C-alpha cells in the first residue's frame, strides 16, 4: 500500500533527522520545519518525511549547502520549483539516521513561495479537520487510480491536488493577515490609551 496510516513515529523520525542536521549546521543562521503530510496529525501519507531548511540570504545558503555536502547529501537543483533547492543522499556514505529514515530535504530562502506554501498548507490542515479529511480522501482515490504506483501517484497528485492546496493556502494566508491586522490594531489602540 502506497499510503500508510498516520503514526506519531513520523514526528520522532523528523526529530531524529533534525538533530543530525542541527549538529552539522551548528553556528549557522537557519530554521528547520517538518512539512508535508507526515507533519499533520491523523493524516495518512507516504512514509517519507518532508523537511524544509530556511535561510535569510545567499551567503547562508552557500554555508548550509557546504555543510549538507559534508553530511553526505548532494545538491539536486530546484527540480523546476523556484527558490526550493533539493538535497538528496549520496549512496557512497552511510549515516544510521539519515539513511534509515526516508526523507525529502529542501532548502528555501525565508519568504519564498515554496516555503510559504509548505507552511501555510501544513498549518491549515492541522487546524481544519474537514480539510485534512478531504485531502486524505483525495490522496487515497489518486493512489487507487495510480494502481499504488509511486511515480504515477506523484504525477496524478501534481495534476489533481494543486488546486486544493492553493485554495487552502489562500484561506490560511487570509487568517494570518487577519490575525496580524488585529494585533496591529490592538497595539495601536493600547498606545493611544497609555
């Protein structure tokens, strides 16, 4: 079966990977986020942990890239998605965590569309059960249509799920903007009365 029932092991897997990467990136300016379906409680998914490392500027990217290369990754370009660099494991080295846990590793600048899309969709799915259920049902239908073939599933998901993700990203973006405006209004109101 292509999709696996949700397991809290995915959180532990992310933490294990993050700890290894944190050790390699010590003293650099970055953030690591667990994204994708395995980051959403009760959402069935492929058993692959998606991870975004975000950075502030190109100089930090170069340092992160160099450390990831030392850790046994290779840079695989952006694979057609701007401001989202892909890193994959080199098969000539072995790390007991990084080579045991299947994962996708992306490096994105802060403020990039790809990073925003990952974070907003993850956060919306975490907060909205109806969206999580609808997304999960779509994924099972696509897996069935793909005959449980991983490559065909990825193609079908790309064709059929983007509109759904785009819609929930827009909803989450509106919520974030509304919360920001409310905090700004309250701050201004408090300043007036002080």
